[in-house]
C-alpha cells in the first residue's frame, strides 16, 4: 500500500476527492474543498481517511 504525501490528490468513498493536508500514522487529513461541487454537497471542510481506504489520483 502506497501512503499519500502532503499535497497529493486522493479519491475515496464513492468518488469523493480531496487534497492531503496532513499525514498521520494510520490516516490522512483531507481538504474536500478541492471538489468543484463541494458547496452543493453537505460535507465538512476536512475529513480523516484511513490509508486503506483511498487511492492516490495525482502525486
């Protein structure tokens, strides 16, 4: 499993995408405002995603 780095764009949970802001031991903190439709979705600005649950889209 490849671990994302700060600034990487990842995809997780049915197509949500975001920019990695912080890398922790078991997870990353992701900024969801990267998505064009962020304002249309009822989501928090940031979320935590386990390393097992995402795919790196752009390094």
